[in-house]
C-alpha cells in the first residue's frame, strides 16, 4: 500500500510538471505569435493622427489586433530632442517593424536604427530626405507611402476656381524639407500661369497668425502645402482668413475642415491604410527591398460648405474646376 501511495504521488507530480510544461510551451507560442510594432509620430496634428489611425485599422483588418499585436506609440510633439530619445528607445525595443510618420520622424528613426525594418508615411520626397536611394528598390531598410500631391494640378485648380486672383500666397515652414519641395513646384506652376507668387514663412505655430495676416494682405488667395506646422495651425489660419476675407486652398484634404475652401487632395487616413498594407506584407515575410515606395493611390475633391458660401462658390463650380 505504501508503494502504491508513493507511485500515486509520483504520478501526480509528473502530471503537474507536464501541465506546467505545457503551459510554458503555450505561453511561448503565444508570445511568438505576437508582433511588436513601434510608431513614432512627429507632432499631434490632424493629418498625421489620421494616418496613424488608418495604419492601425489596416493592421487590425488583417488580424493584427488584441493580443496578436503590441503597439508602442510615441509622439515627439515637434521636438527634435524628443525625436532622438524616442527613436533610440524604439531601436532598443527590437520591434518587428517601426513606422515613422512625417519626414523628421523618419530621419531620426533611421539614424537611430538601421536594423529594424522601417515604414514611413506622410513624407513628400523620401529620396531627397535621404531615406531611400532608389524608390523602386529601397536599399536602406526603409520604404513606405509618400504624401506627394499634384502641386501643379492644385495650382491650376486654384486658378480655375479664382480666375481673377493674380497673387497666390504661399504659407509654410521653411525648415520643413517636404514644404520646400512643394513650394518650389508651386512657384514654377504659378509662374507658368503668368501669376505672381508671394511667400511668407512661420517657424513655429506661435508665428503663424502674424505671418498669415501679413501674407493675406498681399495676396488674392492662399495655397498651403502639406506642412506640419501649418496643419497644426489651421484653426488660426481659418480665423485670419475670415477676418481678411482671403480664401485658403490647402494641399491636404484634412486641412480643409478648419480653414480651407476646398482642395483636390489626399486623405491621410487612406494614406495610413495604404501604408498598413505594406506593414502586413512585411510581417508576413516580405523584405523591404522588394516593396517599392508607393505614391498615394487616390485623391478626392473635399469641400467646406461654410467657406464656399463665404466666397460665393458652389459645388458645381468646384467640380468643374477639379
């Protein structure tokens, strides 16, 4: 009987050990099945936040949600030192991939980490930003979706909507490389139409009201590129537009809501979803070098009815100019 009891205790202990072992094995499998994705966003503004939303929604749609994914989101709030610190932290975290939203975020993250596959979005010219040498065959472990719009087409849209406008104001932050690229294209398009470009810059959101006010006194209509500083200041720009009675046409559809009359531009949530599809391909085994940098897949006419009425425009007029 004593031997039987000893055997029973041993069997029970063995069963418990087996269960514990199985538990560890299951947990390890669960851990292995969870992907880690880091997200570094330059600043808290509508367009960039919309891109992030679209990105995470696309991942969830592909099954990367709940305990299947660990998202590590950080926001630098436009501060360069924050970008460096946060980039270094994401590098240490050894994520399966990282997403950078906006050019300065991508540049900081790439400098801190060349080993982790990086996706970027809301970037106008990744080649001039040094993120890729070849957009068709990315060779720096980074790829993504640009937000480069048809600047010349948008200037033509402005000319059709406001045919009497002779001076087109350009409001941007000269420190943003993406804005410099767009402004150069805008000036060329304005000159080609026989019109005059007037420029004003604002280095921070605190400078926007003064610059916008000065520019509107010298212009017939304002064009704003996909500039992060301006995007974060659209409520202020809208206030100045109402006061000075000068219409605003932004490059980014997200900007229209707070200040713009209309635009034929991209939707940043769509841009984020497009980037999310690239992320799914990477997580499922594709290599960065096999995923060319993509352009926005679609544009759309976005209108602000209140601003349209303010400047005597109708939807039919805008659709005709599109």
